[in-house]
C-alpha cells in the first residue's frame, strides 16, 4: 500500500524559511514533487525532481526554493526561503510509481506566511 506522509508545515513570517518533508512508502517511485493549493485557487506545481536528480521549478519560487531527494529513504524535501504571504497554501507531496506510472498524493500540510 502506497503512503505519502508530509511534515514541516506551519506559520512563518515573511522572509522566513521552512523545510517540508515527504516520506513515501509502499513502492519505488520515479518523479516526486511538491504542489500547492491556495484558497479559491487551483492546485499548482511548485517543484519536481526525478530519481536521477533533475529538477523543475515554478517561476514563482525559482531562486527561493530547493527540492531535494534521498532515494535511499524515499523522501523528498522542499526547502523554502524568503517566504512571501502569497506562498500561503496547503502543500501536497506527489509521487509517481515507477511501475505503472500511477500518481499518489499526500494529505497535505498547511503553510501560512504572515506579512
């Protein structure tokens, strides 16, 4: 059974930093990534990383966020610096299973950036 468990969200002041973690279990995964959904908005990509370490970032977070992955631990991290109020959202981890290509989502973790 595939499970994704996120942690690390919380309240931070503008300009501060947070580090999100997502531990995946139950399979071997190819791409993993982070998405976010703000109130009243659609879910959007934040950053993705392949098992080989290739990364992709949304323009809105480039230069402020870094996605990292520990394949041995099936864990993906999102280091977020210079946080802005517009970064406030629920952040979701996504993992694509290597065999079959199914996507799985975590339950989400709230990030709130105060001005």
